[in-house]
C-alpha cells in the first residue's frame, strides 16, 4: 500500500482576531458581534490549520448613486435611493453579514453633503439594521477627518470598522477610531512592504493590533487581479512564518469588478450583461477568498449568494 | 533535481576528465545546473544512470495529448505559488459532446464550441479541447461519434468512457490525434491500461476514495507500462478539490514524493457548481477541466482568470512602443498617447476604433505599467512622452499641432505643452468616454 504523506506545514504564526460590532453586553446596539481572522493555515486547507471564523460578506451601500450599474439597480429596485432601505434589503433579503456604507456623497464631485449629514445617514443605518457596520469616507482626507470624527462619536459603542488609513493619511482617522474603540482598515497599494508599513505606523500611533483589518487593494478580474492575488498570498505566508505586523485579517472590496469594462460592456452573445458582470464579481471574490480574504465587500446580491454557496462547499463536508 | 553532492555520490569517481570536466565533482556541479548531460560520462553504471535520470525528471510529469500544432501540454509545474516564479502550462478547458446526439447535432455542437471566443490583450481566448462522452454505452456509436468530432475539428480530443471495449473502438479510430483517454478506475484499469498502452495514448486514472487509494491505482497502472498518466480525484466538493490538489502539488514539488506527480483533470459537470470548480482548478493546480456546457457569460470571466493567473509575475504583457495609425489617419489627424501596458493599449485602441475617428496613437514605453501606476512610479512624465514623440517620428505624420492625453494625467498638461510645443487636450478619464469625446470634437 502506498501512503501519501500529508504535507502539513508547522507554521509558527497565526492570524489575530478582530471583533466587529458590539452587542448590548458591550454597550452597543448590534444583535450580533462578528469575529474575523484567527486562521492557522493557508485558506481552506483543513489538513493544515483551522479557520474558526468563516469569511464574512459585507453588502455595499452608497449614499449617493450617480454611477450605479443597471443590473444592481434592478436587483435592489427603489431601495438604492435610500441607504436605509438599501441596507435593510441587504440584511433581510440577501443575508449580508455586515453592511458597508460608503459616504461618497461628501465628495465635492458628488453631492457635496456635509459631514453632519453623512454622520446622520450612518446613524439611521445603525438604527435600521442590527449587523456590524463598515464605514468608508469619500477618500478626500480633510473631508473624511471631519466625517469620521462625527461618525465615531454618534456610534461610540458600536465597534464600527472605519476605512481607510494610508501611509500618507492616517493620523486623523486613527485618532477618530481610537477615541471610541472602533476598528480601522489599513490600506496599501499592492505591495507587501507597504502593507506592513502602514500597520507599523498605526500601531506606533497607538492603534491596537486587534483593531486592524488590512486592505492590500483587490484589483478586479482583468484589472490586475493577479497582482492582488499574489500580494495576498505573500502576506499570508509571511504572517504564518511569524511576521507579527502582517498577522491581521484581510478585507477585499470586489465592487470594482463592476467598473471593469469587459464585465459590463455590451459584446455580442446571447447572455445578458447582468449574468456576465455577476460572474465577474463572483470570480474576483473567489480569487480573493482563495488568496486569504476574511471579509469581502460586495456589490451584487446575486454574486454574494453564489460566493456564500462556494464558501459552504469549500468548508463543508468531505 | 538532486543536488551536486547527491549526483557526485553516484559517479565513478575516477576523475579521468573524459566528460570534459577535470573532476567528477566538477561534472556533478555542471549536471546540477543543467549545463552538462549524464551521458557525457562513459563510465556511469546503468543503475546510476537510471537513478539519476529518474530523480532529475520533473516533479510533475509533462503529459501531452492532441496532434499537429494543436497539442495540449499539461503538468511540468514547479511552484506552489505563482509569485515564486510562475505557472507554466495554463489550465485547458474542454466542452463535452455526447455520443447520444446524432451526427448532425454533434457537428452543430462542435461548431458552436469553435465559435466561442474572446479577444483580449491581443490574445484569443477559446476552448482548448473537446470531450466526447460515451453516453450511449455503445462501442460502435462511440467510435462513430469520435470520428464525427475528429472530422469536424482539429482541437485535441478527450474520450470519456468507462468501457474498455468502447474506448478501444473510438481511440483506435482516431489514434493519430492522440486523444486523452478518460479513463481507468478501480474496476476497469487492467483493460483500460492495455488500450492506452496499445495506442500510446495518455490515460486518466480516477479514484474518489482519497489520495492513498489513487496513488495505489496509479502505481498499478504505471507498472503495466503507462507513463503518461493524468489524475482525477472525482472530487464531490470544492473542499475536496482544493485540498487534494494542494496536497498533490506540494508533495510532488516540495517533498519529492513521486507517486502522484502527474497533471490533474477535473470533470466539472454542469451548472453553477461546474463553473465554481473550474475557477478553483484554474487557481489551484488543475491542468484540464471538462464542462458539460458553459455559457459565454460564464466562460468569459473564467478565461480571463486563467490569463491573469498564468501571466509571468515579473513581466506584464506589453506592446511595442511607437506610433500606430488607427482608422486611417492623415496629416490633419490628431495624436493621442497611452502606455505600453497591453491592457491599457488594447482598451484604448478598441475605443478609438469604435469612434471611427482617424488618430495617430502614440504608445509610450512605461515598462508595461498602466497610466496611473506609471505616473506615480515616475515612468510617465512630460519628458518621457516627449522623448517618445520625437523618436516615433509622429510629428512628421501629424501636423495637427495637438496631443490628446489621458484624463487621469491632466496634471501634466502644462509641462507637456512646454516640452512638446503642442497644444495639450485632456481626454476623458475612462477610455469608454473616448468615442463620444472624439466624435464631438
Ligand atoms: C495593477 C496595479 C498595479 C500593478 C501594476 C500593473 C501594471 N502593469 O500597470 C503593480 C502592483 C505593479 C502596481 C504598482 C504600483 N501602483 Co498601482 N495599481 C494597479 C491597479 C490596481 C490597476 C491598474 C490597471 O491595470 N488599470 C487598468 C488600465 C487599463 O487602466 P489605465 O492604464 O489607467 O487606462 C485607463 C484610462 O487611463 C484610460 N486611458 C488610458 N490611456 C488613455 C489615453 C487617452 C488619450 C485617454 C483619453 C484615456 C486613456 O483608459 C483606460 C481604461 O479606462 C490600480 C488601481 C485601480 N483599480 O485602477 C493601482 C494604482 C494605479 N496604483 C497606484 C500606485 C500608487 C502604485 C505604486 C506607486 C504603489 C506601490 N505599490 O509602490 C506602484 C508603482 C509601480 C512601480 N514602482 O513600478 C495608484 C495610483 C495613485 C494615484 N492616483 O496616483 C492606484 C490608482 C491605486 C490607488 N487607488 O491608490 N500597481
Ligand atoms: S568522465 Fe565520469 S569518471 Fe571521468 S571525470 Fe567525468 S564524471 Fe568522473
């Protein structure tokens, strides 16, 4: 009888755990707090390590929708005109684990809403749904500084995940996060050294490691996915080999798949654009999972449902 | 590949120099670096030769099927992760044709398969093979169907049957196409191996009971004289597929376990589970995936994923810098620049073509980086654009006095105007805006 040796790695490191959302017990109003991270081996290899927390799916909600693709509009219907209804649809109808609200309206290029209005939106979403919440700004540093300060305070006990900090702009957002024990997303640009660098900056600044989730930039399928895929694999390998500054959960935003021209442009063929674009995001998300993602921010409910089934199949029975 | 010391131990240690190296050790070092051939030492024993040849063989055997210029190469991979070097032989995709169809339906399906193709960054993406399935369980019908498919396409063929009799009939009829035989399992392997050996065709060995059982079956098949083996785990779930593929790849390339050092086939079936398995196999070590059917909308992202995963991490796909005429430009046509990253170039090219507006398209050497990546890496500057402008001779071709630049780098307008003496016109940020932009000028 031949026996195949099982090539189990003896990793010295493991991924840390981050808790998102706070229940009444901790002063919050969520009905559930979710844990992410804690893996002890490469993704989905049960012979190598454990993955105690299955990857989470965050449904994307925008507070201003100048650019939303038609198939997404039709999946949500009227709800896309109101972040609260949109978030509810994600949770009640499509089973999202988390809501990711992007406050793009605060950008002068969008509706140019005030940080106060934006914070008010976050408050309403927090009241409407009881899952943990991720909050993004509009990406303009001065604006986001003010927005995050307000958001941090109105949701002081909710353990939000706030995004994102970059090596060139992290102090104000880190301060806002730390003020009320929220968690923070550390963003870097497809480079393992930069990914480590921003985590070092944040922890030096005083952010606790169990409050950091890292975003190494998930490029969509056909838009540089291979770079993201490999950077994430390298980050994970380095983390397991013992690099403490990389031992944090990974978050990947796959909504950019809908910006890939090939996903949504009308090329001849019997299938609708919706079908192709759905699989474009699904493929991007699956690649993210296989490379190590702990949280996916997704745009399409259909794609998220497929990804959820894929996750079950990847973790389920033998 | 064994180390120099391991090789040295098996050499005659005469230090006679007949191999053209002064000592046996020097010779061993050259072998280890693939710079010398074992045969150059005339004193090597048969036994040592066999040992060395076997251990120098690639950890995962290269298995080929198909004929002429349509040969699919599978296996011969050396890495666990693409960043370590690269993956070499892209996963092949096959669509299935059933022998329960009549010949005209078969011809139609083969034609449909041949017509599914996508153009992308200058490459054509399409199915690589056709699998003929013996659904009829009839040997004569299977043979006819195989012949009908072979007559209709030059794509490599996978023959799918568990009946050695059917396999013998069909494979025998198209053996010059060197089909992949799928295949052997615990019950039929003796006869299947005989067919494969007879016709010199590669053979898929299926075993769903786990890797130990598969390795045993492979050993039996191998001992009957078959070298070109392909593995099938009969994986029921993505979990099984991922874990078994990962174990096989790792024990083969990292632990020099030879018993499963063969390419992997995935019979994905149909529907959502099939495409998910196909995507997974593309990322994690699958060499060939069979689909019962696959719509364009699902095939397209799958093909693009393969292209992404199998690019060389060290070299982005690039196009040659210089000036390209689009839509038959003349002296009054404007110049438009972009980068030599193939994705950027082909996206912009197709949008200019769509506009039907004649343009001189200047491709600046950014070492294969996209517009913003090159810009922030300092590889797309007013100076580099100007240098390319001068070197390309486009100033003689276009007297329009204008240059259209990507919207994303509007910041370089002023400096670029200074450097080139041309009027700088900022185009849209997304190339999808190009047709409207050019037409409205
Ligand atoms: C993949 C990628 C990489 C890859 C490189 C891929 C490549 N071959 O270029 C790698 C990992 C190497 C990389 C590295 C870096 N990157 Co990078 N990268 C990306 C990513 C994810 C996708 C880029 C891409 O392929 N786009 C697709 C192509 C087709 O887009 P494009 O070339 O811009 O072309 C479009 C338009 O510009 C337009 N267009 C093109 N030409 C023309 C011409 C005309 C006339 C017109 C009108 C329009 C037009 O049409 C195209 C389609 O719409 C983007 C983020 C993103 N999602 O876009 C970041 C991004 C471009 N990178 C960025 C940065 C900062 C970097 C680094 C400097 C950071 C680092 N990690 O060190 C390095 C620099 C590289 C170096 N030193 O060598 C930043 C740029 C920030 C900025 N605004 O200045 C971005 C935007 C990420 C971000 N959000 O911060 N990157
Ligand atoms: S020919 Fe053979 S025995 Fe002679 S030096 Fe070379 S390796 Fe050694």
